[in-house]
C-alpha cells in the first residue's frame, strides 16, 4: 500500500481538534501550493482560501458550520475543516454517484505531511443533506454550485439549514473549462446568484470579484498547455511560465478597469455573501 493510500486510510481517524496556529498555517500553505496551485495554475483560488480563513476567525467557538464540498476526490477528507477546529464543523460530501467510479483521483494532492486529515462527516445530496432545520450558523459552499443539477433544491436546502440571522458564503468560478463531466452544469454571474438567493427567501449582501482579463488569459493558457503532446508541452510550459505568466499577472494588477466600455468587467471568479433574515 502506497503512502497516499495510508494517509487516506488514516483520514478515518477524527483529528479535527486542537490544531495549533502553526499547523493551520502549514495546512493553508499546502492548499495554496498543492491543491489549488495559486502561484501557477489557479490564482483565483487564493480568494477562497483567504475568505475561508477569515470566516473561521470570525465565527464564534462552538458555532455550527456546514460545508458542502466534494471530498471524495481527495480521499474523503475535508479541505476546509481544519480552519474551523474551534467550531462544530459538519462536512457534507456532495459528490454525485457518478463520481464513485472515479474515486479519489486527486488524493495525491493531499499526500503531504502538512495536510491535516479531517474526515468528511457524511455523504449526501446537496439538496437533501438530512441535517436538522435551522441548525447552522454558517453554511459555506466552496467551488460546488456548478456541479449541482438541482439549483432550486440546493438554495432551498441552504435556506432550510440556516438559523435566522445565519450567514451564507459561496465561492464560484465564472471562467472554467468543462470538467468532471457529466457533472458540470452552469456558470452564474453575481446577479444570477442574487436571484437564486432572493427567490429562496434569503438576503443577498454582496459579491467580491477576483481576477481580471489578464488573469483570465493566464488561466486559459494553463488549460491550453494540457492539449499539447508531451514532447511539445515541456517546451511550451517553459515559454509560458518563464516569459509570460508573471507579466500577465502584473498587468492584471495594473489595468483594473475597462476604459473602452462602461458597465463591463472580466472577473474570473467571485465570492458571494448572504444571510437568512431574522
């Protein structure tokens, strides 16, 4: 049995309590470097990590936090549970049945001694978690919404789970390749999210955009590199990463606004904040 298999098997042990700040910081660096690869492949996911850390810091000890994620592909561990080790954290693995056959194909990403292995609490459909009504102080949905076929059911379930006054957080990409087929259904604009949230009986608070047109170009290039045959890919990766990635990312910081058209922007992802009315 390989190292990855041993670590995935170890995830069955409840290790989600008593983490130190150094352990949390190391786990965060592991997510940035190995899972989300924010310096090279998916820079917009830095926003997700920053937001989750802030939500954990701002949540009271003992608060019930429900996280809807897809943990099967990481071997059945929650990527985000370690941040909420002071809270009553419930990780719901929302992987669809079609993902079972593919299994933990991203487990190598968390085969790292810095990874804090906290097992998923339960596996359930995102529109029917089976958790108690009005039981959550916070519901977070990181990078999942586009994988859910029943959108009305998802938002109705979030509303059902939240206590009056409870907070909701969603992180979603706007620009993504078709992936994990056939369980990839849609891309929302922030106003599309607002409509879903309001129709479900909740209050839309704000969205925080991440990235711009040059980061979008960089992201598309990282995906395009995978289409080159292996003998050509090494050459093209050097061309892109050595000469162009940092240039594109610098432009993305410098040129923030569309100067030719009003009411136009090019975020690559965003965070959505909302709450259930009292």
